[in-house]
C-alpha cells in the first residue's frame, strides 16, 4: 500500500472510497459503491450533511448562494425548478431516491390512490412497462392503465368528455408528480403489426382497414380545433373479433395550430413520421401529417415493406404516392383519401 495516499472511508459501511472508480475528494458529493449512501463533501461550506439535489436538473442545491434547508422550498438558481424541502424528500440511498422518482403515484392524494387501487395489475401490454392491462376488482372488467411522461393532458380531457368512435374511451385521468395516469377502455383484438407477422394482407383487407382509419381521422381532423394523432402505425391499429378497426395511443397527439410553422417537439415513429415531424417540412404537423403515415401503413399492409424498399403496382401505388408526398399541401385529406379508395374499389 502506498504510504503517500490518504485513504478515505465511508462512515456508514467503512468501504474504501478512494479505491472506488471515479472517486475524487473534490467532488461535491459521492454515492458510496459499497452501501449506496449519498455522502456530501465535508469541505463544502454547508450546515448540513444531507445532499439536496434539484428534481428539475439534478444540480446540487447545497452550494447555491443563500440555500437554507430550513425553509419549505428552494428555487434552483440553475434551472428555476421549485424544490420541496421536507423530511419526506430525504433519501438514504440512490436506489431509494430513484424508486421515489419513478413512483407513478407520487404526489397523488390518498383519495386518488384509493381510486386507483380499484384496478389490479394483470400484465404489461405490448412489452411496455408503462402500458398495463388491469382488472376492476369489483366488476372484473378489463381496462388499460397507461403511465405517460409525454402527453398533452388537454387532449385527454377533451377525449374523456367527447369520445371519438372507434378509439378507446378515456375512463379517468390522474396527474402525479411523475406522469399522467390514464385509465382507458380495453380493446380486445389483434394489432395490424402482428397480422403482418404472417405476411402482407390481401388488397381488399388493407383497403378496408385504411378506409376505416380515414373515418376515424376525419372526425379528429374535423373538430373545431383539429387533433393531429402524429403516430399512425401498424402497432397503433387494432382489429377486434367483430372485424372493427380501432385507433390507439394519443400520447404524442397535438392540437393543430395554423399559426405555427414548426413543431415544438419532434415526435413520431421512424419510417412513419412525415418530414415536418422531423423539422424537414415547411410547416408544423397538421392533419396531412396523419395522411402521410396512413399512406406508409397502407404500403406496409400491401407489401410488408416501406415504399422505398417495395411498393405495390397499379393505381393503388398512385394513391400511396399521393399520401406520402414530401409537400404536405399535396396530400389527400382523410375524406379525399376515403373517396379515392372507394372510387378505386368500384373500378
């Protein structure tokens, strides 16, 4: 052992901090790799050995000028986030802190937690931990619980009060400190993505699904303030045992604003997102954004490939091309696309 090195040890578990990878005694704090305790640097000019981190940006509050843990809250001088300061905000380890940060029910009232306890988790859906099949413990009826970190609550509020046909009904909404909790109708069926696992669909079935999708989109796009879905894709389209078509997942949906020339956030799914969703268009997302994705979906159902890889022949390819025009203004509306598909069927 080198006698020139001064070793430092964790006061909780006596682990050698100096030998822990990444440790330096000039860090403002260190999480002991032996026990997970968050240790504050004793050289800091602070009256407390509790580490206060900003829940907004993660900055160390202790070193911010004027910080006083005796108050009820502190506004981070780096990001402006208002942090609550109380015993309930003190954690002994990173695991405890991260568990609290990921708790979907954090910040809810006791009454809200009690109402949510009426839904017993059954299993995750679609391999997503934030989309859960739940069962009402009294009625036995199935619902879907979603824990969303990306959302526009006003859209969910609207859909709860104004249901759209062939979209899951919104049963209830809860806003926690960490997410929006949505309880919605469970739609039993098979998603188009799974249907494509067996190969392309017959043309008449692909057209039928697309026509049904146009009807749903037309209702969304015809609202006084239109709603743009922004995530039309095979995994968001489900076919029920009665052969009805439903459109799922509104978490990246937005209200259409004709005065906006660009999206605030670029959201969507690769290969299905229109150019304007990635900032490459000359306008913000609009109803034509959903038509672009619908055209990609139609091509996928017909060929099991994206248009750049393979496309159908004949007039239906002309329809797909019209849907996926780079210029939003050149694409169909939902009603126009529906009419074009019906016209093709009669030929």
